[in-house]
C-alpha cells in the first residue's frame, strides 16, 4: 500500500462517525424514503416519528451512560412496563400523584437493585439486568394478572403523552430535557469523568480513589428512573396499562447507542451520536412501515445495523 493510500485511510478513520458519517447516513435515508414514500414528507408523519422515538431517546441517553461505563441495562423495557401498569392503576383510583409515586418509585427501586448487585458484588451487568428483565416483566404480569388495564378516566395528565407545546409533541420536550441533563452530567461533572474512567479501566479508577461502586449504583438507578418516566409518558399516550409494553425496547436502546458510535466495551462515546442513532432507528422503522415492510424484516435490519456499527467502532478503535 502506498504512503498516500495509508494516509488517506488513516484520515478516513479519524472522521468522527457520530458528527459526520452517521448524520450523512440519516440524510440519505430521509431522501430515500421521501422518494419512495411521498407520505414520508408530511408534517403529521414527522410529528408522529418524533413522538414515537421520544421515549426511546430518553432511555437511549441514559443507556449511553451505562455503556460508556462498561455495562449494559437489558431491563429497561420491563421496568417501563411495571411503571406503566402502576401509573394506570393509580389513574384508575383517580390519583395521578399516587400513580406517579408508585411508577417512579418502582423504577428507582429496580435500578438501585441492579446497581447494588453490579457495584457491590461485581456481578456482570449483562447477567444482572437480564435477570431483572424477567423479574420486572413477571411483576408487571403478576400485578395485572396478565390483563391490560383499560377505561382510565380522561384528565389533563394525558397532555404529557398526547399534547403539544406549540408544534412540538410533549414527549419530545421530555427527551430534549433528558439529553441536556445527561450531556451536562457527562461533560461537566466529576460523575461524568468517573463514568468514562470506569469504562476505560475500572481497576485504574479504583486505584485513583474514584467511588466506582457508588457511581455504578447511581448509573443504574438513573437508568431505572428514566425507564419509569418513559412508562409514565406512555401511559398518558396510550391511556391504558399494558404489561407487555416495552418489549424489544432494550434492543432498540442499545441499537441507538451502538449505532451512534459509543464503544460497546466502555470508555468511549458521545451523546450526540446517540441522538443521531435515535433518528436512524426512528426513520428506518417509519420508512419501512410506510413501504409496507413487515416488523420482522425491520428487526433483521436493525440487528444487522448493530453488527455493522460494532464492527465499525472496533475498526476505529484499532486504527
């Protein structure tokens, strides 16, 4: 290989995927789906896509923190379902406050349990959160006897899932706030510094005197709480309690993070990449829906995208 070719290859590897490569892919997807499905350009469709991916974006933002720390949270979809049915039960009793306290408290509880098991006992995050996925889903099914909760009273609470702030869907506002808060945590606090240190070299972080266990507990507690908030928002949107809600959300949230360029093995990642990862997943699903492609094929495409994204991040890391 010539010196010129080697230099060009090195420079191509240095191009920031999350700020150049992925945005270009997203733009190409928009142009492609717009050409193949004219309804794709409708303002109502854009608003619908934004509303659909808002909760995914919130959970993806915190999943970014989890993965940067060298972990993974597979329980987010099930925790969201528990929060959804608890919020619905509170609404059925005529109390928004009761439902919110139960839902957010449950999310925080599941997250803290994940964090303690991972941070204090050093169990693998994959194993702990996989087990918690089953525990939380079983909890949602148990407290509802597997039967959805319908007939919730109409109230102003529904605004957070169905309303608008000007032209912007209300769930998008929550997503923007979440991304902003996580961005500040990662870039401007000692917490963020510790998260990157743990993912980069946990033993070195311990030797440097960083509070590794406490930080892990905080990370997973934040993940559980955010998943619960997503469940509350979806309750307002669907106006029901669905014990099977959130299935596959763990895959989609990991997909947005990995496609966004965050290193799956920890230590490296940027929140801006996750934003475009959320856009990628949302636009892909919406575009394929408009073209009449089955959800089964969509899962194949998303799974393949994850594999390609991991290969790209490993290739960049070795460059």
